[in-house]
C-alpha cells in the first residue's frame, strides 16, 4: 500500500507522532511518499534537513516541479493553491496512492475529483 503525506501544515505540525506512525507503517510494507507544494528551488535543502531531523523515512519525496507537468492549460487559474491541489491529486492517482494526508482543502477537493482517497488534517 502507498500513502502520501504533505509537509507544511501536516507533517510539520506533529513530526514526532508522524515519525512513529510512518516507521510502523513501513514495518508492515507500506510505501511512504512525501508530496509537498514546496519548490525544488528553495525547498529541497530544507525538506531533506527536516526529514532527517524529524526522523521521517520515505520512499520518495516529490516537490512541486516533479508533478506540475500534470497540469494542462485548462487548469491554470490565478490561485496557485488550486493548481498545486489538482497536480498533487493527479500525481497520487498516477502513483496509485491509497490515501493522501494533507491539510489543504484545495488538495483534498482535487483528490475527491480525481477519485483519490484522502484524509484532511
Ligand atoms: Mg500543506
């Protein structure tokens, strides 16, 4: 099973709790995908540092540039959060994510549209 986790507003709120939960999930063979709206440009250093500091292991970390190509010209709006939400949800669908855990309504709304199960925290 594959589970997706957002960082800002999600993992960063209760890192010790998520660290424990994720370690247990991995013991049972669950694949962990970190999917963040952070940009590679300014976010990769901080993200790697935080994952190490918080002891959150994962199978893959996706930053915005890794999935924004799932957007089509029709998806473009003036709201970046809506765009990130749509792109994240499509990545989840492509990866076969069983559950996406995210704090942003724009993401969970898009997950609903794409048929991806989600947990809003
Ligand atoms: Mg978030």
